């Protein structure tokens, strides 16, 4: 199986997903969260001032249409400074980094943070899962409607450690968006695992797969991966991309291995480059 998705498109699709997720919130909620966004050519930057984790202060899509420039990066750093956030991440695919990257990073005061594994699969050549992943008896998977948005969002955000009510409300607000499909695994009527997929023309992006701790190791994420892959195929996408934490020596990331079993193939490991106030 070959993975031919351009790195620029893979990175742009990821940041467009985050941007669309955040800006789907009502204006009053965006104001309460101190949410703002910036476009620099094809690249996007997002800032959420009231997110203490700094996770959503992220920028990406660099190099999607033209080579990365120091001016592009400086504009993003200025944006973080203007928004009053303490830290922001700049996500740059290694194949798209300029040859003088070390000097550029030093000029802007960027330091290397955690690393992510970027993965992709070519939907034109990837076979349909047969048989599909098996769930526990009494468990089932399906799409999520507006009436289930808050429960779904609570599972998603709390599992990742974002427990503030405003952050849960942010996640609930993007359920049903036109470029998205949200899925849930239910044990009876209770949601125990969630996942989304974002559609960007030829490329789709896996977003925020999460399982409650007591429900892990029972096939939920494999079922969610398979459902989202088929949704992207039905949407006419050619590729689907995802990212998860890279494994260091002696580490084991179950999400990474679930993706590999589902048919994803590694593209590269991408450091997060951190700007700090």
C-alpha cells in the first residue's frame, strides 16, 4: 500500500479541522474563551486564552502552497503575543522545513516540544475491513445527533482532561457541522467512546478519538476507526490522515497501534515547536 498524500495537504487538513472545530462555537462562547484565529497564506493559527492546557493554541498548514518563510512564523508568534497566551505550538512537517530551520527557530525563540506521529492511508487502495471490528455484546456504534451532543462532548473532553464547562460546550457546538461526522460507541444507551472525521475535499482527518478508561481494550476505538475510514471513502476522499503521540524508547501508545492495525501507515514524526511568552 502506498501513501501519496502530499505533506502540505495533510498538515493543512489537520489545522483546518481544529479551526473549524473551535470557530463553530457561538460568538458569546468564543468571547468567554478568548478564542481567536489568524490566517497566514494557507496556514492557520488558533488561540484559546482561557484554555490552561495551551493545547488549542496551535498553528499549522505551513508549506501547503508555498515554502515556509520566517515572516509567516513571526506573524504567528506576534498573534500569540497579542492574544495574551502563555504558550503556542507551531506544527511543521519535517519534509517542509527550510534548510536553515535551526537558525530560524533560534531567531524566534522556538524550542522543541513533544513529538507526534503523522499517519495516512490511501483510500483508493485500502480494502474495506472484512470482517468489521467486533464490539462487546450490547455495544453498538452510530452517528451522533444534536440531542446527544452534550453527552458526547463530555466524554470527549473529559477523557482528554478538558473538564471546564466552557470547553465541553465548545465541543458540543460542532456536532452536526457540514464538514464533519461524529460517531459514538454506546454500551446500552450510555456513550463510552467517541470519534470524529473532518472532510477537506480529497483529504479527511481523524479527530479526537477517546474512550472512557473503564471501556478501553474492548474494541471501541477499532470500530470508530473503521467507521470513519468508510465515511471518508463514502464522501469521495482519496486520503485520510491522523496523528497521535510518537513512541519514545520503552513507550507504548495503544492509539498508534490501533491506527496501524486499521491500515494507516507512518508518514513522519513531527515535533511541536513551542513559542512561550
